[in-house]
C-alpha cells in the first residue's frame, strides 16, 4: 500500500515532468526576445512565405513577419487582399546589416521577377521607412534600369499601415515542423515577434550559412535534440527552392 502510493507519486511526478517539458509555453531559455536597436524594412517580392524564410536566416535580421500592405482598402485578409501586396516586414540591426545589403537580397530573390507584370498580390514593392531608405531604394532602381532596358515594375512607396497576415502564414516553413513549433511554444504573438522562430523558419528551409546556423544554435537555447533536428533539415534543404 505504502509502496504503491510512493510509486504512484513518483510516476505522477514523472508524467508531470515530461508533460511540462513538452507542453510548456514560452520555454525559459529560448531566445524569443532580443532588444538590439533596430530598424524596419518592408519588401514585396512574390509569395511572402519565401521571403519570411530568406530574410529570417540572414545575419543581422532580428525578426520578420508577413502581411499585407501598399494598398488603401481597410483590413485586408488573405481571402480578400483587395489592392494590397504580400509583404515581409523585417526588423534588422543596422550595425550588422545595412539597408543596401537588404536591397541586394531584394533584387536577387523575386519569385516572378520584377520585369513581368504580375497581379498586385505578388507585385515587386519597396516600402521605405525613412528618407535614407527612399534614396537608397531609388538609387538601386536606377542602377537596375541600366541593366534592364525593359520597364521594371518595382514600385517604391512610403510604408503605411502594415496588416499582419493570419497566423497560419507566419513562419510558414517552421509550422511544417511540429517538434520545433511545440518546443518554441509558438503563440500568435511569438509567431510574429520571436527571434528564435524567425531564425529557425529560415534554417529549416535550408537558407543561411553553416557559420550563422551554428552561431545561432549556440544562442537560441534549444534542447540538443531539437538543435540536431534543425541541422539535419538545414542540410537536407540547402540549395532547394524557397518559392511557393
Ligand atoms: C473586400 O474588401 C473590400 C475593401 O475593404 C470590400 O469593399 C469588399 O466588400 C470585400 N469583399 C468581400 C467579398 O468581403
């Protein structure tokens, strides 16, 4: 009797330990919040799942989220995007990556190019957040015009209201991996603002360098089994397409 109750207490404790390990939301030790000074950049380059992953794994990018912007109609949704464009909003540390370097990634990674006319949802779009970004964006467009004699469709506009996309679009690549999703305890808020989710969403899609991957894995506070899983996914998907 006594022995049994000791045993059952022990196993209850065990179950509690295992369950809380699996179910804990916002695991302590996981690097969700990072408080570096940052600036925003917003780009439309085709389907936003791809760019969420591309920029997420880029050194100096702290957080990304996807949404709808560039239009005038209120409260766009995926089903009714209206006159808006799919965009990725990037929080970056300007001491680690410049807006010029982000622009290089912008020009090099369009899903449908920037010459072929395409519906507004997938338009090539730079939404600038200050005068410096505006000038750099316009200068980069001028340089492209020297190379491409056909008309470039890219528009450069001031950033206005950003409407976050539905949760199932945020960190879309990462959401295909329940092990990581559960480990990070991703809530609606974390899907848009977690540093760890931003980085891992790129790495599981095979983006980023081995060096950055290892540096981030050392900092993100993941259990070893999850870090190994991310390494394997990165290796298997490296060089694959990001496009939707
Ligand atoms: C889509 O959004 C526009 C602009 O907000 C609105 O006028 C229209 O009624 C919406 N259409 C549907 C089917 O909800």
